[in-house]
């Protein structure tokens, strides 16, 4: 059971990574604002996958901590990401 959870976590991290890449590809400015709701909608529209927003939020929070992304002061956690730094993001 533990191995299955590890695989699911790795799959979730991979999906979040792919969604972030897609967001950055479609963005025209030099900075993209990341939120769990935005990532969830990209996953739903692009891959037909519906994941609970709180799970995405936990993964996004870890990614933001690892990469020292600036958190915006809103009720829903949002992070600023410079598009030029997408290729060097750490995911685990």
C-alpha cells in the first residue's frame, strides 16, 4: 500500500509539473501566478483529470518552498513564478 501511495504522489507531482509548464507556455507576460485552482483547471481542460484542489495545493506549497517562490498575500495561496525559471524548478 505504501508503494502505491508513493506512485500516486509521484504521478501527482508529475501532473502538477506538466500543468505549470502548460501555464507558462500559454502566458505572454514574464511572470505567471500559480494557484491550486488554476492548476486544477489546466489539468481538467488539458488532460480530463479532476484532482482535489487541496491535494494540488499541498504539492504546490512544497514546490514553492523548494524553489523559494514569493507568496502573494491573498486568502488562497498564490505564488509568483518567473517564466525564465521554469526549466530550473525543483519538484522533489
